[in-house]
């Protein structure tokens, strides 16, 4: 019994260390690059590459934790990570709400929004699921930026089939803008 508690404690410590390492890696990846002068497309490419690295790190941590669970003879559930893109070119003075069903039951762990150069804070974006506003978290509020790709970490529960949505308002009367919102989910199919 004492040996099992010792192994469980060891597993908790390993999980905490793994989480800390992943957090440090995420901060390093997202703050090290891209340079402020880089084109928007390069920033988005870097963000996608950084997320792929983080997904790989998560997989390694998950594997270690699953090994500990197996050793303790506890059940494990295979989890997968999926990204759900919500992309649309919104015309001048148009408002659109686009939605995709969640492919997983689990959690939304991050939301990335890409505002290309020229938006000039005239394009307003919100993301949520079902009736829940996630980014920003207050109902009927929006994020409006220019030449930026912020990533919002979250830990929002989601059920398979529930609609993930993005509402995009283009207050620019002269130009269309292509907006991308990418939700990263972890869960079971």
C-alpha cells in the first residue's frame, strides 16, 4: 500500500514537472518569434509551427502519464488533439457568424485569431461554443486588432457535435478582410 502511494506521488510530481516544462516551452516559443516587422503570413506560419511543437510535447507528457496509470492499473482514455479552423473573408460592412461542430468531447485549450494588416481595429471578432462566449468571455464584446495573431489559452469544456462559432463584423466600409480563428481541442472522439 505504501509503495502504491509512493508511485502515485511520483506520478503527480512527474505530471507537475511535465506541465511546467510545457508551459515554459510555450512561453519561449510564442515570445521568441516572430519579429514585429515580419509579414502577417510569416507570423501565422510560426504560430502554427509553435502549436505543432506544443502538441508534440503534450503527446510526450501524455505518454509518460499513461505509463504511470498503467503501472497503477488505472484505466486510461486515449485523447487526441484537433484544431478546428473557422476562416472567412468578410465583405465591407458585413457581419457573419460561422460555425463548425466539435469533433471531440473534451476541452478547448486555446483560441488563436488572425487579424491581417489593414484591419485597423475595424474588424471585430468573438469566439464561443453553443451559447458560451469564450474569447472575449463577456457576452456581446469583441476583439479588434491590426496585423496581430493573439492566442488565448482557455480550459473550456466541450461536447462532440456542439457548435464552435466565430462572429465577425467588418466595420470597414471599403475593404474585405480574411479572418482566421483556430480552436485547439483535446479530448476523445
